[in-house]
C-alpha cells in the first residue's frame, strides 16, 4: 500500500482511507481507519520545518535540499519505528501477526520520494491456495521513485520482497536486467518536459522489455497513479501476468479508486482531457476487468496517444534545468575527472580575482556580489573537493550537490554584471582629467572580462558534471544498446 503525495513540507505523505483490494480480507475496517489517522499524523511535518526550508531556499538552495532530505530521513525512520514497535497491529485479522508485530512493515525508495506499507499474511504460510492468492495480486502497480527533477530522477526500486514475488513468473536475472535498463532510460526523463521525454521510454519498453517478458507470460505498461487534490501524480508500471488477456492492454485503460469516488478526488488527475481520451478508447468488453486492474489505486495507462495529455508544472527554477540535466553517459571517466579538477581550480582563481577587482571598483559592489546570494560564490570549491575525494558509493549524490552549488553561484555572477553596468552608467561621467593611476585601475572599462570568464567556466563545469554523474550511475553501457538482442545478451551479468 503506497503513501500518496510528494513528501514535501506543504504536502507530506499520507495514506488513503480506501483499502486496496488485496488487503480487504486482512484488516478490520474501523481499526484500519484509526491506523491511517495515526500514521498520517506521524507523517505530517511541523510548521517550523517548512519555515526553515523556505528561508534556506532563498538564501542557499543546496542547503534547502539537504535540509529536506534530512527531515525526510527522520520522518521515514519515525514511521518505521511507529509501525514496528509502537503500534499494536490491532487492525490485522491474523492473531499471529498481532502477537509477533510482524504483520506490517514500512519501506521507502532510496531517494525518499515514495513510501509504502507491506502487509504480510501471518499464519497463512501453509495454506494450499497460496498460489491463487499471489495470483490475485496481479495486475500489480509499482510506483517509480523520484519526481523527474535533477536531484531525484525517476527510478524503479526493486527490493528483495518484490523480486521474490515477481520471481514466481520471471527469472530474477531477467527482472534485474529489465529494471536496470528501464532505470537507464528513466533517469533522462525530466518532469518539465515529460511529454517528449517519456516517449523514448514507452518505445523502449515495447521494443526491449515486453518481447522478452512476454516469453515468461508477463507484460509491462507505463501509467500514472495516485493523483492528489493538488494535481501531483506519480509514474509507475503495471505488471500483468497469468491469464490476463494481453491484447486488451494495448488499449488505453482509465481506472479510478472506487465507483463512488468523490468529485473532488475524481478531479485530482493529471488531465481531464486524458480521462476523456482514455474512456473513448475503452471497449465494452474491458469493463469487467477495470476493477481488477486498479486494485484500489486511481490512475491510468500511458501510451503514445494519451502521453500528449499529461499535465506538468514548471517552477521558478526551471531555467536551471538548462544546466542541470540527467544525461546519458559518455565514458572517458578519468579524463572527465581531470578536466573537472582543472575547472574547479580555475573557478576558484577567477572568483578571487573578480572579487578583488570589484573591491577596487566599489566596496558596495563587492559586498553585493558576496552577499547575494550568501555562500553561493565560495561554496562550489569545498563542495567540489568533497565530491571528487569522496568514496565511490556517495560520489554521485555529492557530485549532484556540487553541481547544484555551481548553478546557484550563477546568481552571484549575474549580480556582478548588474553592479558593473550600474557603476559604468552612473559613475563613468564623474571622472576628471586629473584622475591618477589608481582611479584609472579602479574604473577600468574592462570590468566585464572576469565575470564573463567565470560564467563560461561554470557553464562548462555544469556540462562536465552532468556527464560525470551519468558515468557514475550508468557504468554498464550495454544498458543503452539500441538492439534488443544485444541488450539481453548481457542478461547473465545483470
């Protein structure tokens, strides 16, 4: 059972009161509703946490991201501890699960964007109809982690429990290879351009994924799920297995949480036009399977037609996406590291020279460049050293922080240009014929040279850092093979 919401301070995680069909027979309704209230209360953030984040977002955006991730880790830890040791599991029908406190478990994706509650069939391990019970779990919805941003790209997280469950139908090596290939495609999908970026992923699933999976009686479809009142929705896949008529999956299917869903929840979907388009494509013979498909989760399948109706939002930081991109790997990792090191030293040198130049030009300009934004101009150097000298496991995430500081420092460079223009316009006419050599140096009309060099250095650094992160996260270049046969030839090594 997945939590809803993006896990932000304005919209924290929350569990819906409607029970997924798979757990209706496992829980008591009244006790389950009380459990939902307690979990949602635990998942909510305090007002001061959001206030600190808002202040840091203005003063130092990378610090705001670190603060948010820290509070998310604390929140998921509190949820796990509450369900594991503080809650009495009274909503479960199984006496054994209530006694052992092992009927429910909270988990989350590594990026802390998606959380879920696993329910276990306590005391039912020896039932002869276990295979049919597992079969009823399909079609299964699996949500992607991430939100399509630079710091949290979309990804499919497959833990041991999910792998074992799907292992009833797919060999683990096939599933791991599919997940690795899908993640290599998903990391380049940016939410701000989701309509164009998601199209190659759909084509990859149809050309590389489904032909191999259908050999094992499994088919994958992309979809959007769990739309909230704010318009936020999550991407994921729907796994079809067994005797499900695979030819019906080719049609676009729209499904909702329940037949009596309130109009407010019904309107909380990516696009009304998407719903209308999908409903037009549904054939009457699909009506009986619609309830079985959704499993209690609202959403719809995504194909090349319905993709154009997906809504997306662009925030004020969207221009930074021109610098911060999750790209494909380019190789030559050692050369990239050397170039990034050289650029980092050059960045620091030019930054110090530019500050000295504007100090001689005008003290007010020097202070404005240094304070707007504070820390942003000098922090890229220690952040870069931390990323380059860190261990391999954390190097990718620390490099993203370095890239974020590098992009944030562009604000200081822009402020340098503004101060230089203001000084040239308002103070150039005040020079007299008796200006000495020091005034000539201070009022040099070449003030724009160092800020321009600094701007170019930061722009080039951003490109190299994007490639560096891609090389770290996608080390297996066979995952990007355009030929499906070549892609699956490396299955044994996945």
